[in-house]
C-alpha cells in the first residue's frame, strides 16, 4: 500500500493528444446513467465507439452521443487503434476477462467494480497489468467524492488509531431477481466500501469478521494495524426515504461525519468546519449548498414518490421539523436532479487527463481492486465459519 511499492510500476508512455478517444465495452444501465454522459461532458474526451450486445440500446446511444461507430463485437473496439481508453461496463462476471483483453490490446482501461470475483481472476488481472503499456483504473469512484477526498486529507494529519463506521443500507428490490438474485452484495457493492476504508487508512486489514446473511444484509468488522478499526453495515433493508450512505470517523478528540456525500460535520480539528457539498453535476447546487441535507432529503423524497409507489412500498414525503420547503418547485422530467456527488465524473476525468499527460493516475489500480475483492471473499469465509479470520492480502 505504500508509495515506495507503488512507484515500482513502470512509467507510462506519454501521449501527445488533446482529446482522449473512449471506447465503451458494455453500455447498459449504469454506463448510460454516468460514464457515457460524463465522458461526453468532459472537454478532454470524446465518445469514440460503443460496444454492447443490445442493438436497441446501441441505436439510442448512437443518436444521443454520435460515436464514430457502434458494434456488438468487442474485438472491433479493442483492435481499433483510434480507441485510446476502454471503459468496461459489463456486469462483474466479464470484468476480469475484458480487462485482460483490453490491457493486452494496449489500451488504458477503466473497469467498473468489482474488478474480479475470484483469486484466480485477480491474479490474471495483475499479470496483465504488469505487462501492460496502458494503465488500469477500477471504478471505485468514492475516492473522488469531494467530501471523502477532504476526509482523507484531514485523517492523514491525525494520529492513529482511527475508528471508521460506514453505513450503506438501501432497499434494492430489483436486485432480488435476475443476475444479482444469488450474488453476494458484499462483493458487488461492498467492494466499493472496502476500497474506501483501506484507502482512508492507507492500509490493509489484519482480521476480518462478518455476520448476517449470504447475499443481502451484513455487518463487518475490520481490524487494521496500529489499532485502527472499521465497522461496515451493508444491505438492502430500510426505507427508500432515508439517505443511503454515511461515513463516520473518530480519532483522539476529533470526529468527522459525512451523510449522503452532502453534509460534512468536522469537529475537534482546529480551523476546519462543517460543509455542504453540491449534488452531482452541481444540479440545484446553490440551494443544497445553502440549505444542506434537510432540503436535499425533502426534495428527493418528493422526486421519488412516483417511483416508490410503483414498488408498492410505504411512501411518505420527508418533513423536517421546523423546515418547510414547500412543494417541488420544478417539473420532474424523468430522472432525479438530486444525485449525490459520489465522484463518478471526477474519477473518469482524472483518469482520462492522466492518459493525455502520460502520468500515473490516482484511481484505484489492480492492486486496490485485488485488495477489495480479497477482503470481500475473506468476509464471506468468516460468515460461513462464524468466526473472525486473519487476513493476508494476495501477493501483488
Ligand atoms: N460505480 C457505481 O456507482 C456503479 C453503480 C451501478 C453499477 N455499477 C457497475 O456497473 C456495471 C454494469 O451494471 P449495469 O447495472 O449497468 O448492468 P447492465 O446489465 O445494465 O449493463 C451491462 C451491459 O453489458 C452488455 N454486455 C454484456 N456482455 C457483453 C459483451 N460480450 N460485449 C458487449 N457488451 C456486453 C449488456 O448487453 C448490458 O447492456 C456492473 O459492474 C456494476 O457493478 C457501478
């Protein structure tokens, strides 16, 4: 994890380009929601090609983003010398395979999480990363969320031990069917948070314990060197009307709490104060920066009413005591305007700019992707055995 080992990675060839040409491999729901619109908004990048198996989706992307071409054959994309960076957005069962193919084709590669599902896959990815000309980034975008990036800077100045607590709880009935029905949430979503916790502490855990069920709801405890500890509740219980994620950090006489990436409270660190962070793409940024989480939650609950009614869940608009923000002052045109800034755009922009500059990106690399998968697999073994387990990171 330390910078001395990281700098052993060979230097990358610099690129004389002004614009990074991006090829998308798998452009389903998440890529349509984030990376495609983000890449099209980033001045230094261009949507060059889109590959997916779904022809209707390809037609709709072609009309919206005007790439040079769309294809159902990923080899066409990987063989295209005009594709500089490949963004992989298939589901996790294809991540490791496509990362290896794309790196071997000489591309810079950004792949969604989790990087891999098994130790054999992580080993194959690490081998490919070692021999690659390009760089690999795993989509652990939370490292680039403004509130978390600030927390990382603040914690770096604190003396260990540090205690962290992460809560990621939100209903996801759509995942009870289809691909995710028998998949462990701790692997496909928990890896995001294992990466974040290890990144915040700049360490790998020594012991891991997890309790809960096999696929949906878990509580984990991670013991880190130097006495630091993390607890992590990951699951799909609770109401749609409470925000999904919170991060809390405690050190000697200092506390930092971030709620839904929006509301950050900093106590006990001289000169550092509370802050509200604008939602993704700064939508309604002025109001949220002024009124904070109360306004965000109230408006968000109003936006979500129609969606939640269709799910047959109890639905009641959030009303904060003493605050009356009135009815939604804008028309809902489909998508919500209030999406927290989880760092999606910033993480892609940073990676693409590093490609252009020929510099080493700060995104999570293959080593970090391996660590988060290893921790998730160790947590699942601990769940099975019902005891805490010593954790040994894979050799990288
Ligand atoms: N970072 C985040 O915040 C975040 C959030 C949600 C999802 N994700 C990740 O995004 C990824 C995609 O999730 P999704 O919900 O969009 O899935 P999805 O099923 O909607 O999209 C996957 C797409 O890949 C395509 N595909 C499958 N095989 C292919 C092949 N051989 N060649 C080309 N295309 C192929 C499918 O046709 C589909 O359109 C997952 O890894 C998920 O973990 C990340």
